[in-house]
């Protein structure tokens, strides 16, 4: 591959600039990720209300399909964002890409928070929401690769633990979004929540962006990146020489992203299919958010000790074996036992996801060499999230409607678990670090 010289060592004057601590780097890097997932969560949580305001249709199912269709459409531009912003991060630096991505995310959030509904401005309303989701999808496309690369390059000997915070903040964002939904559902009359209260979390999301921008001003790229050789065309390098690695990263991500977006669907599933109150669905998701936030860093630390592939393989097997019985049990017991079966199922899925999630970003990062790490991770991550994540709510809605079976979401989980198991089996054939060095040569 064509490379450019590594950045020369810093001068004594440059060394006078204080370096941020690892904790500061984790917080600053994760802030934009938190904003991304907060926006994703509240869109999914309030999909029923967004559908009525922006995508009115003859039936509630059709309205929801349109709403989740716009949700999924934003993922079609995520691979493009991954290529553009990932290459930008590999050529110009992780920090520059992270500053740009959070700025774009704020723009999309502001549009959804402020745009009038269909009754006020007609077709301009759904088009504006779609445009906002496309902007957010593009910006999110570059966020994961650049931020995960930044984290592991600052802590090369604790990759599992440090990279796990990338996903732990997703759990925190889910918890925060679910808490908003639960609080609003309890505090506001249902009519007010449906009319305008659902916008309040989007306004709150706008506050996270400036915090992320401020914190990211003080971080710098790690020496693992600044002293490494660069490639003139990271995207070309990934597609020409590293196609297998991209496909593997997609497979590794498959079950994790499917579960993540299924959890975002829980409030809708609770209301429409289990006939529980909105507050109950949000409360169940809060339980999942707590587990994801607390368990994921421990899972990352565990993966540094026992190996990431072994840990992820056992969890993927458990997903495949327990998904169907879990949903059958919830569907059959909810009318007699109330909301408790739903809480148990969500807690189980969140626990498995946390253990799988904690090891995943470090394993994905270890596949690619430094020169193409942000680009390769961004492309693999965003193609995987687009195909197996972004359309999960729409697929689950269709499965439930087509089969009339309340356990139908489990079919999709089992399929994605099998794909991830195949990817893990392929990775195990050759040591990951050896493969990364060989591909980079």
C-alpha cells in the first residue's frame, strides 16, 4: 500500500502541553457516542407518537412501518459516513473526525426537535424527519471507528476494558432515554405526552452535543497513531486488501446490534403486543440500560483475561438457545403474571448482550492495522448495523404482523446469533494480531 511518513516526534515545546488522563479521554470520546445512542433510543421509544405526527396512515401498523422505515433508511447512509469520516480519521486524525461527527449529530437532533408536524406543513414534515435521520446516520457512520480507535490506541494493554466503555455509554444513553420516557409517561397526561411531550427528550439531547464538543477539544491522538505509517487511500486499501476482515467484523457485530435495536423496540412491543402501559415498557428498558451500563466494562476486563473469542462464542450460543423459549414464556405468562416476565426477559437479553458487547469493540479493532483501523471498523460496523440493526424494528413489526406469533422476534435473534457464531469460528482459525500484521504487510 502507498504510505506517507509517520508524524515526527514532538518537540520539547510541544511536550509542555498537558496530556489528558485516560479517564478524560474515555469521557470525551464517549460523549458523542452517548448522544448518538440517546437519539436512536428516544426515536425508537417514541415511535408511536412520531408516527402519528409525521407519518399518518390508514392503520397504526402502517404508520409504524413508515416511522421505522425512516429510522432504517438513515442506516443506508451510515456506510457512506463510515467511509468518508473513517478515511478522514485515518488521514487527518481521530480528534478531527470526532469533532465533525458530533456537530452533525447535533444538527439532526435539532431538526427533529423543532420541525412542525404533518398537520401543519404537510409532506415537508416527514421529509424533514427523514433528512434529519440521514444527517444523523452519516455522522454516526464515522463515530464508532474513530472513537474506538482513539480509545484502544491510548491503552494498548487494556484494549478490552477501555474499548468496552464505548458500548457501556450506549447502555447509559438507553437508560437515560428510558428514564425520560418513564418519567414523562408518569408525570404527564397521555394526551399531552402524545401531543408535544415526546419532543422534550430531543431538546435534552441537544445539551449533550456541546458538552461533547467541549470535552473533545482537549484530547489528542495517541502515539500509536501519530507515529504509524499512513496510507494515502484508506478506503481503497480496505476494499482491495481487507475485504475478508470487513466481512468478519460485520459477522461479529450481527447478533449484538440486533439485540440492541430489539431493546429499543420494547416499549412499542409492550404497548401493541402485550397490551401493557407505556410506563411499563420504559421501565423494562431502564432495567436493560442499567445492566448494559454496569456489566459491559466488567465484560471488557474479563475479555482481556480469558480471550475475546471464547467469551463471545459462549454468549452467542446462549442467545441462539434461549431466545425462543424466552419469548414464548413472556407471551404466555404476561396476562397472568403482569409485567414481570417482560422484565426478566429484558434483563436476560441485556446481560448476554453486555458480556458479548464488552469484548466486541476491541476484537474488531484488533482485526485491522492502525493505518486503516478507523476506516475498516467504520465500514464493517456501519454495514452490519445497517443490515442487521437499523431495520430490526421494522422487521420485528412485520414478523409480528405476518405470523401473529408474539414470539416472532426470537426468530430474528436466532438467525443473527448463527451468523455471529460463523464469524467467530472464522476468526479463531488464525490469531487476530498475526492476521492484522500480515494484511498490513
